C-alpha cells in the first residue's frame, strides 16, 4: 500500500482540505525527509514529514499508512509528533507577538495609527 504525500497530509488532518494540502506541498511548506518533493510523491513507513507554519517547523514520523481520512482521535495511530520543544516555543512567540501588535478584531491600521507607529519607531 502506498499513499501520495498531499493525500496523506490531508488524511491525518495536518491540512484542512486536500487542495490546501497539495498547495502547501507544491509551495515548499511541506517536506518529506527534509527534501522538497511534488505532491504526488509516495509516503512510506518511517518517513518524516516536516510542515512549516509561520516561523516554526513541525515534524511528524509516519508509523502507518492509510487510504481514507480518519477521525481526529485516531491520528496518533498513524503519525508521531517528533517536533522539538524549541520549534513549539517559536510558534508561541509568533502568536504572542501577533496578538500584542494589534487587538483581535481591530481591523487594518488607519493612517493615523501608521504615523504613530512610524514616529514611535523613529524616536526609539
């Protein structure tokens, strides 16, 4: 049994849709064994999948292949999360910096907001 990389990423719920999965692989956001590959590359047992989200690189090891999308509770039967702790901290720092930069729901900065930020950065 073999499975395409884009389909596998979608089946184990690392991407919301199959098209987003294929786009992520094609754009280099998903790698197989640290190599850039095409979405049609076959996944094998023991392969390592790396997913780049913002500034962090998440790693997963394939322990079982599958053909259909599975429920969220069954994901741990098919992949193991081997992401280093420092990569998780990178994502947390990114999220924290995004939330302190602008309040959620505040929308796009106004012209006055941009001028205030520019003045602050110049005088800093």
